[in-house]
């Protein structure tokens, strides 16, 4: 499965457009508690454990998007966009990672 943030693929012809596909992953409140409890792993303003969780959530969202595209018969997803949003409560106690793009079939 070819995944790209661009809307065209150089040297490839798009045969079919199947529509928008997406995937989501939500990090619950526990990740923030764990993050602040493990703040000691921060080096140079970065937290390795928090970054690991974000990468894992991104991977889950991307895999869900890919599976949705495969189910439609696509072999590529173009125009992919990743969004990160806090949800719940006034300050947000969960983080949602979403991936979306257009499922297509290329030659």
C-alpha cells in the first residue's frame, strides 16, 4: 500500500477514486498521568515515553486508515493528513490522533 501526503503520484496513473478513508486512535487520561509521573525521563525538553505513545497512536491510526482503503479495493492512499487533538474536559484529558486520505487504485 502506497501512502503519500501529495495528491498526485509522479509516474503513476490513478485508475479509480474510492473516497475518503480514515483511522483514529485515542490516548486516554492514563497516558498523561503516566507522563507526569515519569517526567524524570525528559531530556532536553523531550519525553521519550510520551513520544513513544504518540508514535504508537499514529501507527494505529495509519493502520486503520490502510485497512479501510484495502477493504475498498485500493492500493494507495493519497493526500494523507495527520491531526492531533485534545478531547474531553476543559483542558482536554485525552489525545486523539487521526489519519485521513483518499483511497485510490493506481496502475
